[in-house]
C-alpha cells in the first residue's frame, strides 16, 4: 500500500493511474477502522481499479471539543487493516495540510437536509462534513466514493452536494455493518464503558420492533412507544427518535404509500453519542 501525507505527492501518484485509464474508488474515513469501513473498501475494490482511503479526523465537523480530543486514533492498527484488504493508497494528511492556518468550515446549503435530525443537535456539523468531503473529492478526483448508511443523513447530504455542484463522481451508499448483538459498528463504540456496551444493542432491538409496528400503528403511537421504552432504560438517554421520509429527511406524521421512510435515532450511552437507523416498509 502506498502512503501519502501531502496533497502534491498523492495527486502525482493518482495522475499516473488516471493517465493509464484506471478508475479510482475512494473511501473517506476518520480512522479507528472497523469491519464497517472494511466492507466499504471491499466494495470499492470490487468496482474500481484502484482504491484510495483517507484517514483524517476533521476538526470542523465536531461540535464538541471533548469528542474531538477523545476521538480514537489507531493509525498503526488502521494501516494493518488496510493492508489486510489490499487497499492501494492511503492518504493521511495533517490538519495544516488540509486547512493551512484557517481551521473553519465553508457554509453550505443542502436544501434543508442539514436542518433535520443531526443538524438540530450538532451545530455546524454538516458544514464541516461538506467542507472536508468536497476538499477531499477535489484532491482525489475519484470516479466513485463510498459511504455507510449508518450516517444516512450524511450520505443524503453528500449526494445533494455532488448534484448541486455537478461534481463528476458517483456516490455509493452501503449497508450498515453490525456487531453480532446488533449494535451498529462505529469508531465510538470502543469508548463505551462495559455496562454501556452491554446495554447498547437495546437501540437496534428497539428499531427492529419499530419496523414491525410500522405496518399497523400510527406514527404518533410509535413515537410515544419508543420514548417510553427509553424512559425505562436508565443507562441510555434518548436524544431524538423520528420517522422521516428518506428523500427530504423531514419527520413524518402520516404514512403515504408512494414515499420511503426510515426510523432514525440518537442516544447517549453515558458520554458517548450513538446513532442508528432502519429502513421501514408500509
Ligand atoms: O463519516 C465519517 O467518517 C466522516 O464524517 C467523513 C465522511 C470521513 C468526513 O470527515
């Protein structure tokens, strides 16, 4: 695997691939890699000649100083994992290399997607995501880029950014990868205490029950049921639960047969914030 720490050297290497008509698949990450990331890389390997992975903990997308400071950094293990799935190129720049001295995000308009769910609770988060993902796309110039559906709102926002800016690449959303007990894989899971780790699968168990209820119950009844479930669970604090339409991400009050819905949830397990979602069928 080739490793690059600055844009110029990376671009030089990618230019050679591109001039030989090789297609580039790109998987942006913040490191602390797990099976979920590896599944994106495997998918990118299947569909492209060359796979580039970036590892960059992007400061401008964190709304919480402590979360940024404590974000797990496991670069040596990450490199081993990347080599185990035959990743071709790693790009791991410093904050200065990306932002120079101006560590601020640009302002984006994602047609309202940014104001829903995560946007209500994480001030400026999607401006930070938009800034780094656009910058990385401009550096790597991939043919396709791969993102997990765990961050479904992020995925929709990136698709919107690509469309609005006519960026010449395709965005691929990939299924959520879960631990055996159902907990959605996340780099933050390693920061859970033992007791929070034990109770965390309750989140996906609840979502699976929501999926069953969605066939026959009103949305308002389901919302109330979920809130009550979490009230009985002292180790988990529900931040939000909502059933939203996939396209607009607006919370739904009634079901319409021509629309696709998902249930979205954010929960604090102690100090660690976990998110998850599930596709619903009406
Ligand atoms: O999903 C993530 O890990 C990050 O938000 C991303 C897309 C790598 C941007 O920093």
